C-alpha cells in the first residue's frame, strides 16, 4: 500500500505544530521584506480550504519563541526573557491581535511539550541536573501550575493513551537514558516504560494511541538504531534492517492513526537527511514512508518548500505535508 499524496493551494504550519484534534496549527513566520522579523501565525485546518491568520504582537518575536495551537483556535506563545519564561495566549481581533497573559515560570531551561490530547491544556518540562519539573502552563485556574518533579534530567515528551494523563519522557539518570511514564493524575508517579537492555540508551520518539505502535531509538543492538514495538505488547522491540539507510539520518515524525489493533499496518512518515539532490532552497531532506509489515522504505521527493519534518496522516492513509513558497505561501501537499 503506497501513500497517497495530494496538493492543495493552502497550508499548515512552519515549524508546524498541530493541535491534537487536527483543527489548527501554529508556526513562527518571517515578515515580508524583513527576514529577521518573526511573528506567530495560526493555520485553520478544519475548514474546506485551510488558511493562515497572522498574529503579530507589538514587536517581532525572537526565533527561539515557541508557539502551540489550542483547540479553541488561540495560540500559546512561550517567550524567554533571561530566566523568565513568559506565557501568553494570542487570538485575532479584527485587524489586531488580542493577548491573554498567563504568567511566567522562573527557571533555566524550559520547553513546551507536544500538544496534549483534548487541546484545552498545555504543558512544559524544565530539565535540571538532578530533577525535571513538569508545569501546566495553559488551561489551569491561576496561571502556570507546578505538577510534578521527576528525578533525573528529562527530555522528549510523548503522550500515551489518548489523554493528557500519561506522559512519556526520556530520563537521563546514572549515566543512562531510559523512557519513563509519568502519571500526572497521581502527582507525577514514575514507572519504567523502555528498558531494552540494562546498559542501553532507549528513547521513545512517537506513539499512536489507536494501534499502540511505538517508534524507538536505541543503541541496544550495538549502535543507534530505529526500532518499533507495541505499547503493552509481549514481543520484544524489533530493529528492522529496512530502517538502516547507510550514510543517512532517518527521523520518524508522524504515525497513521485509526489502525486499531493492527500496528503492523500503520504508515510511518520519515524525514531523511543526507547526501542527495538538493531542492532549490538548498535542503538535503526528503521523505520516506514505511510500515512495520513492509521490508523497505519508500523514498519520495518532498514538495517544494516543505516545512521539513512536518506532516500528518489521515485515518484513510493520506499523508499531508505543509509547504510554503513564494507562489503559494500556505500550502498542503
């Protein structure tokens, strides 16, 4: 079964962060004629023809500003000022941009977690040398709320089970990295999730709630490899040779939903980087499509202007890729 790719003259997002229900997306866009001036942009995806709405503030954003779409169409913005991490909700108000200040967190590092199922709340993780703090930064009653402190230095972030209760984090502790599951309804109770070998570094990259399919990167086979498993399954993680592409870097970025109890049938979209024909913008990234039941990766040219590493599957097996060009600044292929 091959991926069907279609082209429409409207688009998704740059940096392309998509809400959990697929209705909205958000990105930082460059202002026309000012390559160093950035502003948040919301993309509406649930209409017959997706469209983009700029949400500029009183001053340009820093390139490091994070944006995340909420289910109600507002966009969460995470700005950094020294060690203050400031959170604001943006929404269109006719010709201008409305803002709802949410408060700030004072710490060193902090980054937004992927959009949570439900889309009404947003979370962030602040890694430290000894422990990592998980914050509810939007959707709470009184601004940012500290939810849990997880021993070890945590990175990544994948939601499990289709709700915003169970969060998988890659935890570095005692010189090894293992993925753990954090129960946010039980005060951050931690349980092991990935422990392929005692001396391996195991990281969870993607998880699909319908099929239970997990995409994993681990050095348990002897070097860093991509593998797959099933949440709650009894079979060991498999590391197929088809995902070993010499001299290339392969990164999964989307799993096809809706394949209940059939993880082997799920389409997995891959970003492939390495030597190869460059597109007009000079990128050396292209697309791969793989399924656990397949024995090879289908390599495909990405559309011109692809927002590299961004995309999503429909339940019918259609892979959608956002792109932006001079002729079509907002497009989905």
